[in-house]
């Protein structure tokens, strides 16, 4: 839990029978006693999201675990639709789409699309599964994380390894609502740290020449990433007036992400992971 006050809406939307584990680095869970099915796992204030996920998984009791973010809301029937395919032999992970449940201002829409455009509701599966709104066979996920060591749980690492153990499935009827507001300053900050973390991981231990080549192409990234975002939205929902209105903010957010990647080529990822919410 990163902590922006929206956790309670998520808990209100979840089935009372579900075991809910909250990795908390905020120490702001005064209302948790209202939710007897929930248990907080206190982590250090500088703990990153992959480590928070891994800590919660280590204490989960069920045969199936589901990863969601604390700023989402679950529609009725969501959990059953998401987990039903795991009753089939050989299925190790199931993911559903992500919808914009906030429908806020331009910066909110732009931030949502930059992160989740490939996962908008559609009958066809996205090219990769998201790291939230995803259910896992707990035994398979634990095996993958144990093999990975201390890196924690990032989906871009775990999902390819899971695919070698069984089938990854897409459940188009199991949409989760994303309800976080992103004022432009927060959105720019988050894109910067995402970019810095992403490039820092990719370039870790790489020679200076490789870093220099990466830095040379970073000015192209905002346009390439904007084109990718627009293409993902277009392929899944078609054109819309809201998309055109959000376009300047989308470009600005990708400029911030590219700036983060440029900084990472020189100074590494630093503490970027700790700043992601």
C-alpha cells in the first residue's frame, strides 16, 4: 500500500470472505479494524513495490492469490470471474482488463492511459498480462519468486517464468476499475521515476558505450511511447474526443519518463523504486 486514501473504497468493494493482506509502508491504517478480513503487513518506509508484493505473498494462506492496487475498485462478480479459470488444470495465472473508473480531468485520463492503455477492456488478450488485476496459483508463483531470489515480485520478470510452468489466461469479463486521481505534477513525478527505474534495471552493469547509445536515443522516446499509447487505445476502444483532449498531457508524461531514463543512463536508478506509488 502506497497510501493515498483510496484503500477504503477498494476494501468496501471486496467480498467479506476474502483474505486481504495489505503491505503497508504508510502507517495510516487507523480504520483497518472495520475490516476483520484484512491484515496489515508493516514494511519499511523505503520498501519498493516488488518487495511489498513478495512480503504479502509470503504470508498468504490460500491456494490462489490475487494482486490488486490500493487505488482500484472491484465491481460485483469480479473475483469469481478472475479466479474461475484457475480451477482448470495447467492454468497458473489469469488477468483481466483495467477500466478507467475515475473519468476525471485531462491529467487523470492521460496518466491512466500511459499506464493502462494496453489493458483496456477488449475481447482479445493484451500482448502481456498486467501486474495488477491478476490471479495466480500460489504454489507456481512462489516457485518462480524463490528462483528469482531477492528481486521481489515484478510481473515483467515473473510472468515469462510462469509461462514455462503452465498457461497464462485472459478473462475479459473480469475488469477492475482504476480510480486514482493524478494531478499533473504527481503524474510527471511518477513517470520520471518509472522511467528511471526501468532504464536503471536494463542498464545495470552495462558498459559505458551501451549507456551512451541508450542516452543518444532518449530524445525519441516521448514520440515512440506516445505512438504506442495511442495505438493501444485505438486498437482496443477506437478513436474518442477524450483521447484527443488528453494528447498534450500524454506527451508531457512521456517526456518526463524519457527524462527519467536519460538520468538513469548517467546515475543509475537511484531510489526511484521507493518513490513509486
